[in-house]
């Protein structure tokens, strides 16, 4: 009976929640006026069955420099804006990703104004700095897991930004980083194509992933379904992939063989 109980405990422990998700807000001194406020209030993650821990005022507490704290989590959504991150933040988060963890970086002026070479290095961008406001974006690969998931992506190869989501930074992929989409001004042959909007770097260290989502003031791209349903669904596809389809390899697992060996002893 004892062995059976052990087997059941192992089975339940490792078929339960397969990830620990952390939302990091650089500002919002008391959690009010949070950049994640709209995402949380609209229950985007809750509607997907995704649970999370939310922390704020990271620009002061610098949890992103605390390796022992970050080790409690497998996936981080970090909204950082309008400040230069420290070299220690870059190095600590970079090392955390190599364990097989997943990092998503976004935010208003995350790489520019002021120019942030540390953040650029963390997200595998070859450049940084501020860029102009742009009205549209264009996707390079509609078959990627951020666009081709269970949440319908309806914008085709091009889409429009909500009025508060038009500010972006300079960003370009380093070697081995996928440029999934760009921002552009939508002026036809006379227009310009701007920096990368979405960058994805996979297989870092033990299978870690870094996603850079350019701009995204107040995470409107992730939460404003009324004006940007296509971007919200890209976010949903991304979270579905990271949490459920390909959960972090930093999560320890027990094989069926190990369970059978425990039962047979």
C-alpha cells in the first residue's frame, strides 16, 4: 500500500502544473497603474487556464538581479521601459535562460530612449535605440508557432497597431535569431520598413527561449482584443506554446520507467 501511495504521489506531482510563470513590472509602486493592469483585468491568461505570480517596482527591487529568486520560475514576462538595465540583470537573466527557461521581454522604450545595449544583448539584438512611431507591421512567417496556433490569427501578412501601440525601438536579429515580423509605415512603395517587431531565439543552452516583442506600451498588444485581436491571439499562441505545447526543459520530470522502478522495489 505504501509503494502504491508513492507511485500515486509521483504521478500527481508530475502531471500537475508544468510551469511557474512570473510577470515582472518595472514600475507601478503599489501594483496600481501597472503596465500589466489591462492584461490582468481582462483575464487574458486566466481565460487560457494559465496561473502566474505578479511582482511590481522591479526597477527598485531588482529581482532581475537575484538568481536564487529567478530559479523559482520557468517562464518570465518582463515589461521593462525607459531605463537602462544593469549588466548584472543582463548576465543573471541570460544565465537563467541557459537552464532551459523562457524569457519574454517587452515594453515602451525597452531598447531605446535611453539606448540600452544591455537589454539589446539580452534579447539577441544587434542594435538598440529609439525609433519613430509606426502604424503597421508585417509578418514574415505565418506558419510560426506564434501565428499558427489554436488561437486564430486573422491579420494575414500585415496588420495595424492600436494608437497607443505605435512607438517602437531599433531592433535587429543577431545570428541564430528569427525575425518573425517588422514594423513599417504602410505607405506602399514610397514607405519604409522599420525595425524588427518580433524576434525569437530558441535552443539557448539547455533549450532556453528568448522572445523580444518590440514596443507594446501598457501591453496593449497582449490585451486590447477590441482593436488588436490578431496581436492578442499571437500572444495567446505564444503563451500556449511556452506553457503547454513545449514547456520549459528547466522543469524536472519523472519518467514512467522511474515510476515502475519505484513500484517494483
